[in-house]
């Protein structure tokens, strides 16, 4: 188990290089663009984004559904590993996202926020210069599989 956790941590650390950037409420960078998101029960609107590399984006995500959701930015591999971790935590009965440890990033370098039903969360993030595509997702068990994800394509 420890080797698995170490392997996941190391592989996710490489994602920090791709998906890092300023994020969370502590970022006071000049925002180039604000994108309003709606998170319903098992969907995001919009479902795909085009963002210029190097631009700082402020995401305002409103949860209009009845379930708690998260909004995580990362590459497909890191998202998949994060889903595995979330599933392990949920099946062990030890995962409580309301505990506050899901703000800013998940300790794996992926910018993220958790949004309670009826609430709005903000995430400020600077798009990396060195990648063509990332994705946003809710990795709570079953949510991604039900359609809570979308592509971030880099143009410019």
C-alpha cells in the first residue's frame, strides 16, 4: 500500500509541472478572463474550453445540484490516478471532503476546489505554456464516469 501511494505521489508530482500555475484564493495575479461554470448533478456547463497559454483564468463554479462536487484541473493520467485514490478513500470510509482538505489543490499539484450544493467556489489558475490539452473533472466516485468532465484546449 505504501509503495502504491508513493508511486501515485511521484507520478502526480510530474503533473504539477503541467497543471501547475497560480491557483486558489491566494492568487492575486491579474485575471485575464473569468469563466462561469455550472456544476449540476453529473454534468458541467460549459463542457469544453479553449484557453490561451499563459493566461490567468478565474473560474467561478456554482453547484446547482444536490450533491457535493469538485472541480480539478490536470492531465488525463493524473485525473485517472486521482479517481483511483478517491475510490480507495471512499471505500475505506475515511474520506470526508467537507473537512476542508480539498481547497487549492489535492496535495498532488492539481488545482482544485470542492463545491457544496447551492454554493459557489472560485479557482484562479494560470494556463501552462508547455501543453496542448488538459481536462477538468469531478473525481468523486461515479461522477466522472457519469459525465462530469471536459477538455481544456490551448490555443493562441
